[in-house]
C-alpha cells in the first residue's frame, strides 16, 4: 500500500491498535479490515490513514467513526471509536391504510435486519412524500423516528416509526390565463393533458395537482403557441392560489409576442442531396406560418427512429455523423429567413458487429440473420430491420432487444453495434389426459423452437435439451382406445448453412377403430374395422431478393395413404380399399412483420398457394364419363356394392387442385390500439369434371377455426359467432345430394379486429380485442356471390405465455341464420382459442 | 439416525464444525457442504471464520458448483487479503470462472471474466506454484475467444457474403496477431476476394482479382509452408487463367 504524507505529515511506527464500540463485529475483525498492523510505518496525517477511515465509512456499517492517535515519540497508538449502525427490528407505519404500507416496506427494503443508515431514513421519507404528492396530496408530511429496542443479543436494533400525515387532496378549481388574445382559454386548457379543472362530466381523469405534470403542461402551452407562429411566446408568471378548502386555482400570465411566417429557406453544406430534394423532404414553404415545433420535428424528431425527417434521410443513406442545424439569419417584420446548415460528415460504415446474451442460441444462427454487417455502409433502417427480425425468431424477448451503438468514430467513419439479447423460453409442452368418448384419452405434445437436431446424440448438449441451432422440432402423440395419432415435424431454417433455404419434414400416422356396441351400453373398439392414414411431407422454402427481401417462395410434396378395412366413413362409399393423395404445393408469400410476433403493431402478410395433384385422368385411360354415367344410373340403396367399386376407382389416386389467398395488415391506430384486417379466399377444383372433386381437402367455415381431429385434410376457416364448421354453402339448401359432412369448394372471408395490449411482459402477453367478420362458402364457382355473407361481431381476450402458447376466449354474435336453418340470427357463441392464430 | 443426520439437526456449532471438517477431509464434499452452510453465518466475524469460509468455498469448488465457488472465493479474497490461503483462493476463484466458460458459439462473458481474473492472479503472484497452470488456462481461454471471433468472420464466407467476410477477417487478423487461426483467416480472405472478384461485373473482375493475388502473396509470405498452401496455389492458378481472358 502506498502511503503519502499529507502537507507536512510525519512518519510514525504503529504501536497498539484498539477498537472501541464494536459489538456485532469483534475488535480483531475491524482491525483486520483496516489492514493496519502493529509495527507498520504510517504518515500522520497521511494518505493511508485517511483511506482506512474512508473504507470504514464505505462499509455503511458504522454511523460514527473516530480515530484517536496518541503519539509517543516515534510511535503512535491508534484507537478507533466506532458506533455501529443499528439493524432494523420492526417498522410501524401510521397514518395510512395498512394495505399501502406493504408497498412502502417492499420498495424501500424495510425488512428486519436492514441497516438503518441516515441514507435509508432520508430515502424512505422522500419516497413516501413523493408517492403521495403524485396522488395529489400536495402538503403531506412524513416523520420518521427510530427507537432502540431491548434485544437479547448484542446486536443493536431499532424500531422504526413512520408517521404519514396526509394532507387533504388538492383539486384544481380553475385554470386562468391572462394575456392570451390569439388562442382561447379553452384551447390552452386542452393542451394541458394532465392538469385539468374540476369537472363532473370528466370523471375518468381526476383534477389532481401534480407539479411535474404541471411543468410538462406549461411546456405544452408554449409549444401550442410555437405551432401557430408565435415564436416568442412565453409564460411570464404562474401563480398557485389556494381558493378554498382543498382547492387551488392556477393563474398563468402569458406574453404571446408576434406571429411569424417563414421566409427564404437556404440549405448550406449539402452535397449528397440537392436543395430541391431537401426542401421536399422538409415540407415547409415560404409563406407558411412559422411553426417552431414542426420545423424541429421535420429536421429531427426525437424518439421516433422511423421518422420521415431530414436527419433520417441522411442517416439511412449512411451519414450517421451528419448534423443539421436551422439558423435564423434574418428577421424582417413578421418574416424569418432560415439557413439550414448541414454538416454531412464522413460516410459511416459498420465495423465490429457483436452479439451478447446468447446463452443458448449459437452465434451463427444469429449472425446469418443480421442485416447490419461489418464493412457495410451504415443504415438506420437496417438496424431496425435486424432488431425486428431477431424478435421474430421467438428465441429472444422482443421487448428487451437492444442494439447498442459503440465506438462511434467520426474521423474514420466507423461504428460498432452490439445486439444485447435476452434469451426466452422457446419450448412448449402440451400434456393432457381425460376420460372421454367411453375411454381414456391422452395427449402429449412437445414443441421446441430452438432445437439442435445435430446434438440429439450428444449427451453433453442436454442442458436440459439440445438447443441453439434454430431448428423447430415437434412431437405429438394422442391416444385413446379408439384412435391413435402420432406426428413429428422438423424445420431447419438454413439447410446446409449457406443460404436461407428452409427445409421442412413432417410425418404422421393415425389409426382409428370402429365402435362396437355389442356389449350393451359400453362401446368397445372393434379391432377388425379400422381406418389408417399414414402420410408425410417434405418442403423447401427460400427467401427471395426480388422484388424485395420479404418475399418467400416455397415448394412441398406431400403424400398420404388411406387404408380402410371393413370401415365405412362418410368420406368414402367403400368400406374396404385404399386411396392415395400425392400433391405438390407451391406458394409465394410476403411477410413484413413487426418486432413482436405475438402482438404485431405494423406490417403485413400475404400468401398465395396452389396445391396440385398429377392429372392422372389425362393418361390412365379410364373413361370417367362412362363411370359417372353408370354411377348416376345406379340405385344408391340397392346397388351399393357397384357404387363402392366405382368410387374406389374414382378415388384410388386423388385428383384436384386448390388455390388459396390470404392477406393481413396491421395498422397502429391511436396510442397502443392496433387494427388487424384480413381477407381469405380459397378455391378447390377438378381437372376432369366427370371424375369430380374428391371429398378431401375441402373448406369448412365457422367457429373457432381450430383444426382438431380430422381424417380428410379439411381446412377449417375461423368464423366466430357460429358453431364450428356450420357455415355451409347457402345454395346447398336446395341441393340435397350433399350434406353437412361435405365441405365447400369455394370460400371467402373478411375480418377486422381491433386489439389493445393489456400487458406485453415476457412472462405473459395479454391483449383484448373486438372483431367484426363475415364469410361464406359455396359448392361451385358459379354460385359465388360476394354479398351473400354470414356476418358476426364480438369481443375477446388473448393470453400468451411462452410455456403454453396462446390461449384465448371470444364471444361472438352471429347476425345471420346458419345456412340451411330458418329463423333469425344465430346469436351468441363462445369460442375457446388454443394455439397461435393471427 | 446416522452421525451425519444428528450433526445436521444438532444445535451445537462445535459438533457441526468437527463433523463438516472430517467429511471434508475424507473427500465427502457434498455432505460437508450442507453443514458448512449452517455453520458459516454463526462464525461470521469470528477468528475461525477465515478457515471456515475457505473450506466452504472449496467444497463448492470440489463438487463443481463453480458458480458459487467463484463467488465464495471472491468473498474470501476480499475479506482476508492477507491470509496465507488468499493466493490459492484467488487462483481457484479465477479457475471457477474459467470452468463456467460455455461453448465458443455462445455468449462469452464468463470466459472474459475468467481471463481477466487469471491475468490478475498472475500479475499479483508471478512466482506462485499455480502460475504455470494459470498461463495454460489463459492460453486455452484466449484461443476460445479467438476461435469465436474467427468462426464468426468465417461464417460470412460460408453464407457467401464475401465483402463482409473480408472486413470481418481483417478485423480478426488485426485483433489477434499471434492466433493459430491466422493462416486460415488469411486463406479465407483470399478465397472471399477470389469468389467475389470472379463473380463481379466484367470491368471489376480484373482489379478485384488482382487484389486477390496480393492477398495470395501475403498469405504465402507469412506461411510459405502452411496447410492452406496447396489450396491457395490452386486459387492462384485459377485467377491467372481468368485474368488471361480479361487482358
């Protein structure tokens, strides 16, 4: 340890060191802490001794420290006299409701054992006073006393008595303005967002007086003047008058000054953009009212990185180090001439791009998605897009994503970015068991959103599961005595690691047995009648660069094998036989999403897909016309066997095509309110009309839109306010050959949803919504009528928790009757929503 | 009831202490840890605390609970800076952080902390018996940091973002002059420039490939016998062939 003399300090040898007043800490401990030893040489006065005292103070354990030095020739005896800070025993808060005391205790850590320092007392006092000031108790008084307790231990403990003397809550009776000629009192009062007069009608906002809000509102008044050309407006005085018991009146005296207009605007220092381009971006013209607030916003709007202002014009093209200053160069009568002085600075380039906080997700999974890259020209838009896309992965908490700009170097024109991430749970588990349908039903579902399939057999990677390669992996099994389904899927977003080519694999197998009612009331599964479906699909999706990089093109091949043994379902007219569904799906989609995929505020999504099977009827030589004619001539009851045979031939390899379109927009309305608008269309057709459209892959409209258990690849389209899958084609009422178990081949649907977030914390996101939607389905394109709709409206709430996914409930009112039924509106329906839906 | 269970439930601190001590000595760290947990608070500020805190920290270390071991050793060092065990404690604190260092593809805050602490240790105790081991660990951890930085830079090459790869590899080369990945970095820089140049629009092919040839010269000057030499020579031949068509 270095020791330096202070002024003309002399060096002494330490003799005896003693400590007086130590109770809780023994003498030796204190001496050891000072690191002074008998025999050491110290200066008096000196650096080392003062540091020792400072260190003791820094401990916050002592309320008083005195050092006495007894000099004895060359030697010095040191005596530390300390007074230990007492510990808190019990705190009593009087004057307010008990419920409120808990918060005070919690927020100030007034727990047993806390050291009662001066700082703690002052802090607590300030905290309480401030808390009540904010609630409108302007003149509350807080007194804090401490009293030693008699405790059995050596430790000195004190009780804390906090007395809160609440003043009466002050309300604002009136706000008066003096000197305003150009803007009325009412308009000025409207500017004051949080300082309001007493008003019986306006019951939702109280007329409290909170000085911070008042200060903000005074700025708002001056801004209002500035917006209207009164550049020099100011508040000369403002007075607070007690105008009655618990009432105050605020008197503001204003000086408006003159109204000014914009004169010439000159741009100086611009080389990248021409005067004309800059003038257009600025959007202010000669002769406009001089609006100081708007001028500032047009040049650089604080707090909005997406703003369409001058400084972002520069920043998005790489001029990070540019600065723009408007200067008034000439004031003539009421006209002000401006110079907008621009220092463009060096073009900025990204240098080092780093990631922190990725405790699970591997570097390459993150880096490959970055749109800000070393050596690239700086672009603010690229930073925002990267942040948004990182949020959309679902691996990180979107509300805590934070790009940090580091080492901005205007001389070299470089800047570093560190993306600080916070990992969030990306796995979901579904486990259900229950007694239903005469037997036990169990479901186990696991879905991992950030899986690492290459580490499946690496036991070190199990912490608790192999994670971090950005793959999606899900497994699901559901079983009861009557049916079993198993499915698995895997998604690798960067196949091969070179390009964002997404590979998707899925497999599913299900088996269903017939109920056997022979044993009386209880049904048993009949293992001799079964229906088996095995299928799989493989798909590739690729991000496109043209027309823009939000586009994705996808291809998939899917195959399903249906095998029936002694099993008649509505789907097929044959009970023994098989059918194959081989199809190719091509889709193009554009997804410009928001940072938060759970609660998007901006962006849009479009997708257009076509699912095609090979046109077997072109080459397989079967005369489907003849088959159709024969079938039509047969009697549906008497000739069932022949019909089965014909249908087995018609559906041995399914033949159809399907086209779907979906579009969704998110628009931020007022405040946090978001509007989601969505349209959907779908069309299923046959290549050979004699062969006909198979009963598979059809559209079922109505209800919550949850897929559930379906054998026939049906697509369930949500239409709230109606029972599940109830909205059949209107014209089917007259056409009796089809019934409710047949889906439609054409549908359209329109949906508007207003969403309001209640909380967007990582542990749970909750939002409320109201919706209005309309949809209809048809059996034939010829019947399509866009005005024939089943309409509904309602409200609901969604809760998203990372471990459970999305849960929700909606109440919808159907304005129209269910097709095929007569009578008035369908009325209210309740829908439970499980799983992600947008 | 075993002796151990009795000691756990006992009120007698002396008995617990003796039991914990003997368990520690016979290598039963996990059991002793439970006892130390109970003992530590009541000896705080007393002369025995120095020994107890060290053993407590070391028990964490022995059961490979490095997170707590690091924290407890750190506390020991700041509480007893003059203890004869301080040197060992400081070394083991640093070692604990080093043990927490995760896979190079993840966040390396722990690695950095381990590195810093080991370096501090060597600076404070240059003559220590642990110094050699500590240097070894420092080397290991810094190679991990280098690998991370190198792999990230090379990642740009893999996804065919060649200009980005060149900037990132340049940063890597200037950040870690003595790295074992240096040759590879030079090579991938060359390959990036070669790929970038040969896929450029016509007028840019020549200047860009000529720049690649300069990179080849740099690589072979530094690493004339390197493991990437053969691949680099192939690239050079290819570049020369392409350039003939552009002369």
